[in-house]
C-alpha cells in the first residue's frame, strides 16, 4: 500500500497519504545507508570495545526511559514531516555504534519529537524494512560474487518466513506497548549494562 501510493504520488508530483509516508521512510533510510557505506570499517575495527558497548547499552536505555517519561507526546504518525524523518534517520545511523539498539534509538528519537508510543514504534519498525533490505542485498551481492553456493529456494522460504514472523512480532509488540510502555525494555538495558560491567569489565 505504501509502495503503491508512493509511486502514484511521484507520478503526480504530489505526496499525500501513504505516499507521503513512503517518502519519509526513504529520507529516514539515507543517513544509515550513507553511514554504513562510509563508516562500517571504522565501526567494526575501532568501536567494539566492551567498555563502549557497556556505556551505550546503559546510556541509550536511560535516554529511552526519559523520552518515554516526558509529557506532551501526542503526535500521530500522519503529522510527521521530512525534518522528523531525517532526525529519526540520523538516530538510526547512530545505532550502528555497537551496543545501541536500532529500534530503541529510532523510537527514542520519535518520542523526543513528540510522537506517541504507537506512532514512534510503528515508524521505527517501518524504517527497518528498507535498511534491512539494503543490508541483505549487499550480503547477497557478496555471496553472488564469491564461490559460495547458495540454495535460493531455501533462502526465499527463510526470507518469507522471517518477514511474516517480523510482522507478527510488530503487531504483538504494539499491543504490549499500550499496556506496559517502554519501561520493561529500559530495565532490561540497565540490567544488561550492569551484567556487562561486573562480569566483563570490573
């Protein structure tokens, strides 16, 4: 639906409805795509210390808790503009740093921009689709250019199964979110950071 409306909007040079959302998903994907191309080697080689992972796990967990606690978060997903999409996209780029959750970072950005929980979470999950597709395409290209043999039927079945599972998980998560908010996840991040510190650093 989003893809169809995006094509129709582009054809008529006017972005409305789901086509507008599709445009914002494209804008939100660009920062992480560019950062991944330019900085992936740096991230893999220089930013994987256990101390940094412990810090980012704790810091971004607490930041999510603060963003969820703040009042005046009543914007719906249809109130997004291109600047919101770009800022959430920058948060997705930051999540390339080890220890930073992609969904946690983008949901935090959405909440800080005034989106309600469901809107922030829904846009975050939709934003995962293009960046995940890009990453998977890059891996497939590497495999295709190598001597590794791949069972394409098994791969297709696995991809479809993963997609259906992801949609189901998103649906259940949004229901769960209405009851419990972000705090169980925040507590989990703080606990995980404590485990990393006391078992692997101290």
